[in-house]
C-alpha cells in the first residue's frame, strides 16, 4: 500500500461540489488540526461558507479527529454545523467506521480530507476510501506530528516528482 494521496490540494476550500461529483463522492470525513484550524484554533477563513455550499449540494460532512479535546473539536463542528467523532485513533479503522455509520454512506462514496499521510491518507487507504491531502494550515504542530512531518514531506517530494514526470 502506498502513502500517496488520490488528490493533493492547497486547502479544503479547493474541494468543490463539482470535484466531488466528478469522483462519485457523496461525503467527506474531515480532519481538524492543521486541516480546518491552525495550532491556535483559528478556523480557515471562509470554511463556514465552503461547508455550507457542500451541504447545499447534498454532500454529507463529518469531522473525525484524533484529538481528545472536546471543546476544540465541538467548537469547529458547531461553526460548520456538522457532527464529529473524537479520539478516532486514525489510521485505525474504528473511527472511520463510526463516521460511515453516521453519514449513512459506503466507504467508496466518501473522501477523507486531512493534512497528514500517516493518519488521514493511510487511514483512507486502509478503508478503501478516496484520500485528499491538503497543505497544513499553519506551520506549528504538536510534538508527535512535528516528529512525523519531515518523513511525510520527503514522501510528498517524491510524489510531486512522479506527478510532474507524467
């Protein structure tokens, strides 16, 4: 199994209803940290409108986070008016399975969106879901992510070289 995402974008806001429909996707599983918010809990500008547009087009959304900080995740979910799952233990399957139940969708109909290969993309691959990697919102990471980031960056440099060669 490779660690490469199915799609690599600058921001969650680059995910349009048209893009999702083109890939036969009906739902999104969204990461929080450095995907929707930065280290200081600032929500991506325009995220509320972006999420509302998706929902208006029939796209179902849910947050699946490895965080155990309910106040942080519930605040973001509240601003986006979507459900959430805490302490999902990504890339393990349990959090993703719970999300599929809540979304009432099949794995092949859902994309996982996040900023990390080791949790979001790998978890999506294990579940046979579409994976969308986005550039991290902020430069500051928690310790465990800071340790993994150089390895993930090296993998992504290789991905970009291969992508450019095609």
